[in-house]
C-alpha cells in the first residue's frame, strides 16, 4: 500500500503589526547606512523603547524580513535600500494585506476596513494602531487606497473628579452662645459747661483683673471729677446772695 502524501503544514496566520510605521521605516533606513549584520537584535535598536523594540521585531518577523531566529533575509536587505524599499513595501501589501487591498479597489469604507482586521482580535487603540500602520505603509509604498479609508476615531475618556461638597454656611459649626453683658453709664457735669458720659458694656465674669481695675478707675475718676468745683461754686453763690 502506497504511502499517502503528507499534508502540507499550514502557514502561520498573519498578525498585523502595530508599531509606529515611522519607527520601523527609520530603523530600516539606519540599517542601510551601514553593512547589514547577519542577525537583527535589540543591540541595534539604540534609542527605541523596550516595548517598541518588541513590536518592531514582531513586524520584521511577520513580513518575512527576518526569520524565527532573527536572521536577516534578502527581503530585509532590499527594504534597507532606498532604490528598492518602495517595491518591498508594495510586495508586503500584496502578500499580507490582500483583503484590505481588495476592499480598497472596491472603494470600501472605513468601517469595512476596520472589519477586515477583525480576525486579529484587535480592539480599541491596538486596532487603531494596526490600521494606521497599514495606511502609512501604503503611503510609503506610493500605493493609492480607497478615499474612504481612515483609522477609527480615537476615543478619549475624561475622568471626572469627585466634586467636593461645599458645606452650607454654619454647617458643622458649634453654635455660639451670646455673651451676657451689662450696660452701665456714668455721667459727669463739667464745670465749664456740658457733660461727659461713660457707657460700659462688659462681661463682668470674663473680664481680666487689669480691665476691671482700669474700668473702675475711670468710673471713680468721673464720679469724683468736678465735685469740689461744683461745691465751691455753690458756696460762692450762697455768699453773694447773703
């Protein structure tokens, strides 16, 4: 019995990359300025954040620019050269974004473009980044797209800070008890005419010793002031009458 032919191993599913396209493009330009190393690793990505390095390596791997061991392929060499870079970008669009390119030819909408990325499972900002990468890749490859294509609108969430309750006037404040005061007046006739009145409104219980002494001193002074003069005047008047 003849052996049945073994089924071909299915190619791994394409996962759309989502780094900033400008970062990937600049990295390829930088590589082309020097002799190409046999392997691409993080030591070549000076100035690129660690998380973005992971995304760039994933993009190179997805597009066949490096293999699973990060070894350089001929496609990467072509992508680092100015004269062949656009051709490599067009090849990538045709090979990996066939569904999106078909939608573009039919003048598809932005919603249809977003739906075409649905198999990737991307949502939110990741979906937006993947679509933006595709649009920028097409622009760099000088490939026209549907005029309706655009990335999904970016949603911004504004966190509302809990408002601080403003206490009503007098809330949680201890009630103020009226301080009992006593009102007294001392009136003194002035020898030259007229009078002088001292009005005292004080809390006798809470007065300090010094205040109490000063107040009584004023009262005594006013009570005593002018009495001898008044008496002398009265005696003079009596003498003149006699």
